[in-house]
C-alpha cells in the first residue's frame, strides 16, 4: 500500500545518505542497471556498511539485485544477508528466478515484469510465495518488442492493464513503470493519472523530483477521504452488508474500498 | 556640487585626467561592481596607479570579483594599504587570506557601505564609476548602451559624496536622459575609454532554479513554512537572492500565489528573469532593483515602468527614511555556516578562506519581518551547523529560521513563530538537535580555526564590529 518507489543507484554515497529525505514511500537501492559491472562490488560494500549503521522507520528499503541468471546474483544476496531491508526487487521476472530467490531468503519479493514472456506468465509470477507487488518495466518490455515508447503510451496499454488487473486480483501492489522524462512534470502527472485509472496502486521513479507528483496522484483526495469516512460510519451505524447513501447502493466491496482509503489516509497523515 | 544641465568636462585618456588631478594625493578610490567579471574599468584605472607607483592606496570597491587582477598586483607591490568592501572572491581573496594587508580589510554590508559614504565615515577621494550610457551633462543610466550592466545602485552614493566623481564610459551620447540614475550635477569628469566591459560577464553565479533534489526539498520545506506562517498573503513583500535554492523557493512561492490568487507588493534586491516574469505576469506590483543578476533583468528595466532601479542607500541604509527593506516581510538567504546562536557566516569558508561577504545579507536579515536561511544540512562532508561559525557575517539575533532538507530550526527568540507552528507537520527541531542529525553522518569536524593574527574586521550596518577576520 505504498504510493511511490524511488530507484537510487547503489554506488552513490550522496544519494544513499539522503535516501530518507525524498518523501518516497519506498526506496529501491539499485545493484542492477545503474551500477556498472566494475562498480558492483563497491555498491555492495557501501550498502552493507551503510545499512549496518543506519536504519529507517519512515521509509521502506528494497534492493534491486541482479537477475537470477547473472554472475552477480549470489554475491548480491550474500551482501544483503542480515541487513534490515524490506525485501528484494527482482529484475527480469520469472517463476524460476523467484523460486531461486525464495530458496535463499524468505523476504518479500517485487518482480519486474519487463518481457513479453513475463507478461504472458504474469499470473503465475503473482502467485509465487513472497511476491508482494509487481513492477512494470516498460523500457525493457518495449525494447524486446522492438517498438518505440510514445507520449500517449498506447503501445503499453495492454501490458499495463494485464499487470494492474493481475496484481489487484491477487491483492498485491501494482507499481507502474517510471516516467523517464525527469523535467516534464505535466507529462508525469498525466502518465501517473493514466496508470491510476488503469488500477495501478503506485508508481516507480528514477528521479527524486518526481516523488511529490506521484504521491499526490496515488494518495486519496480529500473528497475521497470524506466520502470514505461517511461510508464507513454509515456501515458501522447500520450494521448491514448493503445500504443506501445519497441514493446510491453501498455494498461490501465499496465498504472495503472505503476502509482502504482511510487506511491509506492514516498511513500518509492526510 | 555641480550645476544641473551643465556640460561636464570630457577626458579622452586617463593620463590626461591625472594631469589635472594629483594622483598621489587622491589615494582613497572607489568602484562599483555592477559589471562583475565583465568589468574592464577597475583594471584600467588601477594600472595607472600601478604605473605611477602610488603608495598607500585605500580601496573602496563595492565588491571584488576574480577578474580584478590589478588589485592583486597592487597588493603584491605593497601599494594598497586598506580595502573596504562588501564582498570578496577569487585570487585577491585568497591572497589576503594568507598574507593580510599592510592596513586592514573591512567587510561592510551594502547598506552599511552607503551609510558610511554618505556620513563621511568612508572618505572617498575619487569615485571611478563605469557607466554604459551617459550624456554630456553627466546624466547616466546602467540599463542602456552596448555594455549595459543594469541598475547602478551601488554607485549612487559614490556619485554624490566622493570628492571627485569620474564617470568612465564607452558610450557618450548627445540626448537627454529622462530619470537618470546618476545625476550629472554631481559629476566632475567624463573619462572616455574603448570599452568599459563585457555585458556577458555580468551574470552572477548561479542564476538558474535548482533541479538538485536536495535543493528542491529545501525549497519545498521553505514554501510550506512560509505558507503555514501565513506570510504569503495579499500585498506581502519578498526578497530572494540569485542562488538556485532561493530561486526555487521563489518559484514555489509563485505557485502558491497563483493558487491563492495573491499579488505581492514588491520584490527587492538583486533581480533575475524569474522576478521579471512575475512582474510581467501581474503577480507583483514593483521590483526595487539594486543590482541586476542577469541580462533579462537589464532588458526589463528598459520596458517595465514598475521595475525601478534604486540606490544602495534607498535599498538598505538604516539611516535612510525611505529605506525599502524596512517594509520587507520575507527574505530568503544562504549560509556557508550557521551556529547554535543562529549567527551566519557567508564571508569565509570553514578553512577561513575569504569567499564572499555580507552584500545585503545582514541588511535584509536585520530589517525583514522574517529571515529564513536555506541550506543543505551537510555540504559535501561538512555539517552547515557549528557551535560557533568561523566568521560572523550576520548576527544570530536577526536570523529567524534555518531550513534544511532534514528539518527546520526556529530561533528561540522568535516565540511568535514557534507558537504559530505548534501544530505543523513540518519537522521542527532545536538547532542543536538538527546539528546532531548531521553529526550522525559526519561526526563533529575538528575545529581548525586559527585566531592568532587579525587581518580584517566585519562591520555591521550599525558600525558595530561584529567579528574579526584572521590570517590563515
């Protein structure tokens, strides 16, 4: 139930030192794409030392490790053993990769669905043990399809829809792909709103300056909070599974949804 | 005092000027810094003093920039005795840091400099005033001409109160200048030169809005703070410098103003394109401009009637009854260091090297209703908060809030602000606690400050010496 997931390269002390100031609900420390092969070991050392000394209450920390079939996978896991992290982000999502990770750790896993094959198997991926969310990785996905990204994002509409539906069906978070133009706030707002309307619960980001907009889009609005309060109050007063409010029928799914809104509002101090 | 609309004597070469004036008995000389790193006049004039081997020079430039190389030559030759200025950066600053002067370095504020000149505390023999647009009557403005530099604010007191006033120009015209910044009735000579400077060199440091995430976070905290204090309201007045974070605060304040349909009464100080944009969008009534920080601000002085060039005295002289900043609600300022008593240093770095100076820092902090310091909590690997700053530029009693990316400290003297923020969601800490957060990352750096030999002093706008500068 987080709104924002911010990737921070694992080899940048200045960013790591400030990971809790960017207002992202979740930080994903990256060992994969943003860390070159000759810097993988220094990233592991930095993060091991840093997280051994500092802990955080207000932000969850995940680490994107290298994929299960890379030569870095086991070293990444070993470096993170005994550290107080919330879980792993696993690139190139596959059932095999998740199972391999589950053999080495019992921590939550967020796979990145970033290939046509992963999309076809997304339900199997979502069902695996310890999977708590799905991230859509549109850059690699479109690269594999050999298609270009566009502002309208029609080329990823189907993939987005499937991932959001699957995550919601299995009651796990649906995390949308990052919006890569870091200086385009209007574009980000539109892109995040589109993702929200497709059923995503949150969005990943690769730049801290995007977090405010993402948090704003994926947080319940004041109107939604007020409405949710009324629904929950009436449901408690009537003690019925279904009732009428302002001429509209309210039933259990709507009550549950309202409770989620209030839970989110409480979590984010709204 | 001269006569209005009387032609001023035009001199074609500096040698000719000193045929008429005894150079060795006019050793207290002043310059303005409006051309900043694009200035050719300072080096041109001082080369003459160098050539004539004039000893015991007392220099009164409003600021010293890295390209003012002739000052360094004169210091090394032992020809300069004292320097009184508001800001010093570059090779001259480094040299003085390590070697001092035969006399002393006095660091004043912009308002304090104007006051000292007007009251005769700073006695200037000759003011050499670079002007890009002047007529034969000695009337001049700074925002016209091929080498324009914008407002001439810091040169105005010199142009009235120096014993001899020399306008130095490359653009002498024959038409009347309405509302001149410098009035010809005070001027003694016009010295013609090939070029007073290069307009492109005037742009001051960082004049772009920061995109650095830490800077963005500091600005966000600041705008929320201002909003929660109820300071962004109809008719409020505001000043921010040209630093990236200050400009980001200005942008965030602008967003709040648009959302709440608020119009400000004035912005003051150094003006940038962002302030001009807000004037032209009808978000602020007036810009009081004592210096232009970029070329867009200079162009605006030409076309916007409510963009008003003002003198340093009007801007910040505490004895000037029309002082603009006495009506200033909010000022956003930077800091190299701040201490537990909220004293701020923008004069030296933590190794005691001279890197700046007050400018209008202490002036605006003293007069504004709320003075906010914006700074990263840790700069590189050094915490911005210390138990005692290396050099006091602005007294802590005039500083109200410190805003960092990790939280905010309010000066305990401002009980009213603390009360207003009782229910805020902002992270407010005692300044010592904020320092402890930084020390958690850096530990407490060892104090390396040397206090053996005094080479200069910091004079506040009240004439009080608030700290000394020591040789490194």
